[in-house]
C-alpha cells in the first residue's frame, strides 16, 4: 500500500510539473504575441519602403522580426526601448550605415551587430556595457562610435582595430587613465572624455596632433599643460575641473571653462591691437612712398594690379565633400591640372571666384553647448532625425541632456 501511494503521489507531481511547464509555455507564447502586436503606425513604417526606420521609444523588449526582412534599410533607430540583445537575423541588413541602440538595457554588444560591416555610425550610449567584443574589429568602415554613459573602467583597446574611426564619445564612464599607446588612433578628430575620473591630464593626448575637438569637462584635473603643440585643435572644453585658468592654446582654439571668457576677451583685444598696429605701419610706409607689406602680401601698383587681375582667375578645386557621416570624407575629389604660377594681386573682393559647380553638400553640424558658442564640426553630429530623445539619468554614470 505504501509503495502504491507513493507511486500515485509521484505521478501526481509529474503531472503537476507537466501542467506547470505547459502553463509557462502558454505564458511565453502570450507574451510573444503581445510583443508581435506592433504599436500604432509601425506597420505603415514597414511598408513605406523608406530607408530610414525610427522605432525609438516604442517599449520593445525584443526587436520585431519584420525589421530583419527590410533589406533596403540604411538607418535604423532603436533608442529608448528595453532591448537586451538583437536577433542574429539582423546581420542580413548589410545596407545599414547607421544603427542607434542607446538608452536600452544591453550588457554586451550583440554579436550580430559586429557583422554589419557597412556601418559608419554606431550609437551604444546609456546601456550597461563594460567591455567591447574582439569581433568589433569587423566594422572597418566605422567612423563614429558613441558609447557614453556606460560602465567602462578601462579604455577598450578593441578600438585600435578601427582605422577610420574619427569621432569617439566615451564620456560619463569610469576611466581614470588612458593607455600610453592611444596615439595609435591617428584617425581620431573628436574625443569626448567628460564626466570620467581623471585626476591628471593624460599626457598621451599631447601626441594626438590630429585632434580637433577635445572635451575633458567634469573631471578632477588640477593642472593642464600647454596644448600649443596640438596644431589641429579647434575646440577644447575643460569646464568643471578644479583649475582657475585655461591652458596655453593656439589663437585658433575656442576654449570653454572657468576663466575662458576673460581669456578669449584678452586674446581678442590683443589681436585687435596687432591689427591696428599693422594698419598704421602700412599707412606710414604708403606716405613714405614705399610699397607696404600687409599680412605677407606685397601690394602692386594699381596698373599692375589690374593687369594681374585680368590675367588670373582663381578657382578652388580641392573642395572637401562631406558625407552623411560625422566627420569629413577622407578622399579629396579632383586634382590640379598643371602648375600655373599666378601673379600676386591685391584682393579687392571682386576678382576671386569660388567654383563649386557640380559639388553637392550633405553637411551636418555638431553644436557644442558651452558658454555662448556654437561649433560646427565635420561629421561629428549625432543624427537624430525624426527622433525625440527623452534623456534619462543612468545611476552613477548618466549624463543628463542639458539641452532638454
């Protein structure tokens, strides 16, 4: 009797377990059916044939399977959902050039993303990333990578294998140092390191002479070295660091931070004094009957000037064509046909022509919000067309959108 009763109890438990599994399967199926129910208007987006698909802030927990069938897609925005990964089938979208995955719940870069070899921009900000996979090196066309507001404690060396990367946004992480061989990233033009944990200025940055934008806001740096050796630098931001004055920079550099406004005013006043002194010297030489040299250009007599102007037409052939990408295109179009020595002439505003016939521009701007300035940088913009970002603060790392 005892054995039979235990057998019956075991059979009941087994049946109960099966019932529980079946119930769990049913719940999962219901959840999948709910997730497959597309929000209002999304179905029309799928059928539009538009190469840009914006599914931001749709509360997706997983990517709708229909997305992976849209082979014509070039730009896919999936920001502000609850995605933890992406299906392997997304690797079929080989036409993708822009993929935005920020403000999700990803702890790792989805493997399928590393197979999208035509990507030029990848946005991974405000997730839960601590590292990058080695397979990221497959993205040889990548020019812009934004991964701010994550949990990086060390600079990811996997980025060294991206030879065309020009814009790197790694602000609001937990970096304390930079690797001494960071200079190997010679293509970098914009580097954002704000909101990290630097206590001293990383000396390796002084070797990165191609940098045009450097942002070190909100760190703990007490002293900056001279940055005059960074000849390409055009914008340096050091706000909210415990320093009283900006570092020495070239006259072309716009600086943002404590004491920067006074520094810029003094520099402008100095340049104005030099300009007036040069004009006064030119007037004195003219009165003395000598031919003045102004800004390195010898003024010709009026007759020679007119003759030279009639004989020369100045055109600009090396026009930089910008892509729909955060930094300027590397190749320059057109070569000079022959070396023609042009006579030096006085510019009177009427003889120069800018030949831009046949050149189409797709320009994009980076607006760096500082203290009353705007900086238009090549290819350094986060394209947010048709997207309304609602920036959220990520605990211990988030950088709130100050513009919101």
